[in-house]
C-alpha cells in the first residue's frame, strides 16, 4: 500500500467556518481532488466518529462522490475513519462505526473490485488489549458481512491504526506495538500509529508533549528495525503552538522537530484560516521533502535527561492547570463550535475524557523527589476538562496562551539543577521551541484575566512568561506589542462581556444573547488573526 503523506481531518480548530455534517462529504472530496483539478491534493481523509455526530453513512457518501470525480478510494486516495471509543462512548456505537466501514467496502467493491477502506484509527489506546479487542470486533463484523453478501473479505483486511494520546502510551509505543503484533495471527508488513500531540499537551503541557513525541518517534523507529515491521507514524497537529504549529511559515522548524513522521494531519484551521493556497503549497512541499527529515538518535543519557525534563515541566504545568481548570471550563462554554460534536457531559448522548493518571505517569520518572512532588498534585478534578482545541481557545481568549503555563518555572528549575547546558539540550531536542514561544508571545496579555482568574494565578503566569522570555532569549517587548496591536484591542473589548457572562460583572447590554453574539464575533476575529481558533 502507498503510505499517504497528508491526512485531511474534521477537527473544529478553525475560526472562520462552521462545517455541518451535511457539508463534510463535499469538504472531503474537495480536499482530496488533485491540485491541477482545483482541489487541495491531500492523500487521505479521516472521517471522525469519535465524540462527534457523524452519520454512519458518511464513509459511503464520500467514497461514492470520489468515484464521481474519477478518484478510486483505496487506490488513488484513502478513506480512514476514526472509530468511536468503546470505553468513552459505547461498544455498540463502535460496532456501528465498523459496520459503516464494511458497508462502504462491499458497496465500492461492487463498482471497482477494490477495497475502499483498508485501515481505521482507534482513539485513546492505552494498552495492547484495547487494540486486540477492537480487532476482534472488526473480524466479527467482516464475518457478518461475508455471511450476508456474495463479496467476501479476509477477516484481516482492515488494519488498525492506534492513536496514542497519553504520555505513558507514547513513551511505551515500542512495547505496545510489540504486544499487539505478537497477538495477531500474522506478521504485518507495516503498521501506522497516530500521535495525539494536542491531548498530551492538554494533560501535561506543551514542552512535555513535544519531548514525549520526539522520544516516541525514536522508540518506534528502533522497534521497527528490531522487528522488521515498517512503522509509519502519523502526526496529529494543529496550527497554534500548543497543538503543534503546523503552518507553511513554520514548516521547516516543524519537520526538524518531529523528524521521522510519515503522515501529517491537515486540520481545519490550516485549510480555512490560513487558506487553500497556503495549504496547497504546504501539501506540495511535504511530498518532496518529508523523507529528508529522518528520526533523531538519542543516547541512554539523553533519554534519562528527557524523562527528567518531562517530569519537571509536567509538575509546574499541572500545579498551574488545576488552579484554572474550573474557570477555563466555564469559559469554554462560550467558544464557537464549528463542528457537530457530542456534548461534553456525563449524561445522555455524551462524550467524556479522563484527565491524568499520575501513578501511571510517574513510572517513567527516575528521581524519587520529583516522583513525590508529582504525587502530591491532586489531579482528581470535580470539573469536566474541555477538549484540547476548546481549552487552547479559552486560554487565548483571556490573554494567557497556554504555552507558558508552568514553562518559565520549569526552565529555571532545570537551569538551577543542571546548568545552562541543559537549556541548550532542550533547544537541541526541541528545535522549534523559540518559534513556538515567539508566536504565543504575540497574543499574551495577562492583565486581561484580572477578576476572571485570581491575582495569584495571574502573577504566577506573569512569572512564567518573564522567565521563558529571559531564558529562551526571546527579547519580546510585551507592553509595546499590546499597545500597538489591533488583536489586543479586540482582546480588551471582549473582557467585560466575558466577565458578565461568567457572573463576575453587571450586565452590559439588554440581554445575554446579544452579549454572547458580540463575544462570539470577537472570538472568531481573534482566532482568524491567530490563524486558528484553538
């Protein structure tokens, strides 16, 4: 099978457009049509059933429309659904998604004699058992199809792409892939796995997430060499630094940082907020350049150092995160919703994600003192945590880009513990670190969060900002940027409306609906300027 280099997704990280499920088939086809025929020239589409109100017949809709545009799914382009999670949603819903895949394969085979969908993505994988269980369900549904139709598919004809989003899973990728492939009744020629860059940042902070991802890429490459099974990592990322900073302007930095990835997601903010022309250029650049960036190599000393860095950055991030979680959860209710997603609640048709399993996380930490400090952080939050996109958008909307949460204090601790050379090591491991924080700096104005968050939290953030700026030599003039920037005028305009909607200030306009609509327009405009909502 030809390995796709780019994967179009349905993430709601864009500011400018609301895309309904009815529009998604047309959106997918346009994204996959070749550039010389007016499309974006992306290789693959991820149809998203995870936490989203995607109709079960959408894969077949897209496949049929691709045929109408002279593109054969499974040959010219690829359809790769992300199934719902059996744990976070229901097993029944996951089986319905698998049935949609099998229906598509049967219907398209009748027309092309080819299998349209060859792989599916399994979200939130934490153990090889998660993969083995889904694989068993896929086989059962294929067997059911074979019994009821004249077209028969091999029970192993649909491969699994595990999506690893937690730091423990990403760091143990080699063990998870080993256990899973051993449980199969055949040896696969290759395996793809997907990296959840956003969710690991949400749970552990940006620097911990980046260091984990580069270590995961290294470990999967070593495992590939040992097992003789080719590994093709997929990088799930957005346009804002907290979620990866995949943009045309930052592309070289991105590929240096995440060298070894073989497929990159092209999410909604890139397509709509950065525009189709930039997206086309980025897609074309990847076609000729992605293989030039080979996986990094690390010594055992490097790996132990990375583990320690991850622990320190995570500690300071979580210490700040737990203080703001409830307020940010409340702010997230006002962030524009640009896709038809399931409600983030625990009742009815809903979707809920867990936060951090600290006892599992500390298994990678060698320093006993650091382990103790991490275990002292109470991560049992009473509030529901927004998803990564909404969290990022919420933090930017109060002038506190989440990239800085805990970062400055972690950098100064590492510098004190190891010396200046450790900061140089971080910059070596994480080549785009300055680019990420320079970008985020432009949208920071912690004073906007006054009365939204406590003074202690705001001042802690300001310390993080100042230390990061100093230690990374960003030379950023915060006050001058705020005074001479239209974005910050919008940010300050949104503040009193947000204060009232949060119940912290008296009403400004006649009714809440008017205030919300104005706030929504301001948030959309700010997201457009940033090049992504969240």
